[in-house]
C-alpha cells in the first residue's frame, strides 16, 4: 500500500457541523449591532474600493475577548481540514468578516489572493449562517471538486478552499443569506 500524500490543489471541502444554529443567530445579531456597511473589494496593491462586482453588506469581527471562541473554532477546524487535504503552511488568520446578501446582491467570480509576498492568503473558509429556508437561490460556487457538496447550504456548514481558486456568491432571489468568511495566511509559496 502506498501511503504517499497526494495534495488536492483544486479541491474544496465542506464540513457540515462548524457552528450551531444558536451560534449562527448570535453572530448575525452581533453583525447588526456592529453595523453592516457596503462591502468593498481589494485591489492588487492592497487598497480597497466599492465595486459593482460586490454588492452585499459586511462587517468585521474584531480580535476581541468576546470573539476568541469563533477564531478558535475556525483555526482548529482549518488546521484539521488542511492537514487532511492540502497541508499548506498556515500560520495566521485574518480578521473574520460577516456578509449579508439581500436579493440581487452578489459577489462576481473572483480570487481571494493577489500576491506572493507574505503573509499570503492560502485558504478561504465560508460558513453559512442562514437556514436554507430563509432564502431562495443564491449561494457559494467554487471552481473546484467539492467534497461533501450536499451539505454546502446547511446552516452552520463551512466550505474550505485554496484562496487561489476562483469562486463567487450568487444573489438570492428571495430572502437573505448570511455568511462568515475567514482567510488563513502563511509564508510565501515555495
């Protein structure tokens, strides 16, 4: 038997049980209190701007004691999934972002990384904070082989994929879709 690890560079992995419905509701309520603003896109030079390509609203989850639990959950799950699927050199996590997609709001096809200078975004995670009954249409699409795809719309489910894979958030036709997004970083690619 050959135990050689084969890296799955164009694979996305879904974990059905990242957050409970109660945790999802709490994060959504906190986002409303923190204040949702029009989401921006990142330019190749690291600056941000508003764009027609991304029309949802967003807020940032602070690195604060109250939110240590969510950063810990995301980091531990990412370490486990990364060890099984990619084995990327992950050393950090960027500030978490909560996104709210109302009807006709989307984020066109894009990549989450532009640079080879450290820290490099290596993995992206998107956790669905909405129950599938709360919206019609919409959702995450990733141009990769999707492991456990049947769970991607479940409330509390997360999808991990390399940040260099093209992906988009389709607009809901009806209702509202909430997600938590995390980016995991590491040293320059070797």
